[in-house]
């Protein structure tokens, strides 16, 4: 059995361990952790193999790195680790069987390692690993969920925008308007924070704004064609405002037209105790926005439900929250 000597940082920090080849009986019972090795996977189906390990309840993935010098084999590397990190949120336990492991700790940590193990033969005096120095963008992102690494960007598809909408910046609009009103709701604070963050990142020497995504939405009331234009104009108004305040070029800000925000309405209904809740959800989920054959649509069906009471409730309690550019994300890169 190999013995591990750990530096134990506070919860959530990376762990550096040093392996020796001395055999010693453990003095205390230890909770068993299951860590399937990436080397045992079918590399032609690596994504499926990782998903199987997750579904089977594995605690972490073990990632062996060999340099063909400290040990005779040659395996894996930083590029592979980065791809796996982007694919899974599982804990990645990286084992460096390398002569120059000491010089590559930060490289593997930045590539996504949660824990790094090196051998006593190449690291004879274990020492605390200094916390990595955070860049300006990383420091800002710690308290602002709308600031994220560009490596997290997966596309502009609506499903992806819906997944983390609660972690985005938000600008609200009055009914049927697309001009920015800083006095409306919390717009002034939100806009000032976004602009100040972008300026700070752009002025720094260690990071830069790679892209900003703005998605414009409307509440699902009125004609669809008008709402398509309104959603687009709302997103464009935020883009114009940020460009004027920060000097970012046009190509740095991408606008997505979310149009009528049925998914947002569904989320609000699900979290509520509104009247006729289950019937409202059934219509939103199963009724098309417009059926040309029957000349019926989702909005009309909801307006007729129970004499219009659920519709009036949603207009009062939900629709004001849906008249917004509901998704503003600032993506950064470190230099």
C-alpha cells in the first residue's frame, strides 16, 4: 500500500499529496473513495465512459500522467485534462509520474485538476502549495455570477441561456418599450456594475473581455411579430449602451433574440402557488404558440382559462419580470 502525506487546506481548496513507496499499515479507518482511472477507459468513447462512471456513483476520476522517463510508460497530458474538465464537473485526481512534476503543478491546476499527487523521489521535501494568484477578472467573478471564463461559453442556443438565467445580469423594461430607463426598478445599479466591471477588466494587465452575450425577451402578450421585434430591440439597446459606456467594439457583443419568454413564464409558474397552476403549466407545455390549422394558440387558451383569472394573475405578478433583457453575460480570458 502506498502512503500519502497530505497538505490539508481549507474546504474547497486544491490538495497536493506526495507519494512514497514505503509500505505502512493505516492507523485509522478511512472512508473508501471510488476513483475510476481514465487509462482504463475506451478512448474512442471517452465521453460515454465518463458518463457511465458518474451514473455508477464514482467519487472522482483518476488521471495518470507518465513521462516515459520517471516511469517507462507515456500517457495523457494537459490538453486531455482540459477536455475532460470541460466535459465533467467530477473531482479530477491527477497523478504526476514525472521527473519535472514540481514545475508543472500550476499548469495542471489551471487545466482543471482538483487534486495533484507527485512522488517523493522528485519532491523530497513536501511544502505548502501557494494559492494561485487570481487575475482581475477572476476576482470580480467571485462576487458577480454574470462574469464567467470564456471557456464556459457553449453557444447561444435558447436552452443554454435558460440553464443559468438566474446567474446573469438583468435590465428591465416598461410595457411595450425598448429604451433603457435607468430609473426603472434596479436598472441603475445593474448597469453601473456591469459597466464598471467591463472597464476594470479591460484596463487590467492580466485579463480581458472576450465577449458579452445579451439576450432580449418580452412577456408573452400581444402579437408574436411585434414581440419578435421588441425582443430584438431590447437586446440591441443594452448592446448599444455597453458599447457607448465601455468602448467595446461591435463584434465583442452578441445579441440573441429570445422573443416571447415562455420558458421564463413556465419557471415563474412552477415556483408559484398561483390559481389553476397545473392547468396553466399543461397549456404552456403542450399547446403550440400558434396552430395555423385550428386557428388557436397558447396565449388565447390561457386568456380563456377559468374566466381569465389565471391570465390576469400572471399579467400582474409575472409579466413585469419577463419584460427584460434577461440574460447578460460577460466572458473573460486571462492574458
